[in-house]
C-alpha cells in the first residue's frame, strides 16, 4: 500500500521541482546568469542558484515572476529582512558586485504588473519607497515612467 502513495509523493515533488527549475531558467534568460547581489556566475556547483522575492512576501510582495530575481544561495540567505536598498549597500560594503539596475528593473516591472492586475495594497508603499530610494542612490539608471504607479497620482 505504501508504494503507490510514495510514488505519488515523488511525482508531486518532482513536478514541483520542475516548475521551480523552469521559473529559474526564465529568470536567468531575462536577467543573465549572475547573482543580483554579488555578481558571481550562477550554476557553478559552488554558487547554487535560487529565486528570491525583491519585495519580500512578509511585506506583501506577490509570488509573481516580476517580483523574483536570481540570487546565489549565500546572498539569498544572508539578506534576511533587509530591504533591497539596504542589502545593495551592504553588498557594496563587502566588496561584492551587485546589480542595482536589475533590482530597479524588477521593482519597476512589479509596479507595472500591479498597475495592470490591481490589488497588492500591502506591497505598494514598500515598492514605492524602495524605488525612490534606489533612484536617489543610483541616479545614472534611467527611470521608467509607470502610468498610475503606486507613488504617483493616477
Ligand atoms: Zn550572491
């Protein structure tokens, strides 16, 4: 009796794993094969790739691909509860090579997706304040105008 149930569990796990792998591959094709926080090349056995939420789930960030970037396991784990802006600063203090450009692009993509789909009220103020902070911090990165963006009047 336990054999069919184990087989079903395995199938479920491997389908879940396939979905995660496919999602990670889409993100890597979109953003390139480097960790957004340290710049190391992902996929090396010593630099395992993970996906992480730019706006954390605990702050209302949705599990949408627009809110996900690829990071190495170390950086994903060490970020903890820091905001993207705080963690970018810390990565630079550590002498790593983070990508404010990819983080800003992710936040802007998420703002556009929220504009299209609506909802996500909890994520909006966090998203807006991070975009303001990151554009102040990296003024050389061009802004994308998002119609009715969370921090602008519609
Ligand atoms: Zn990293």
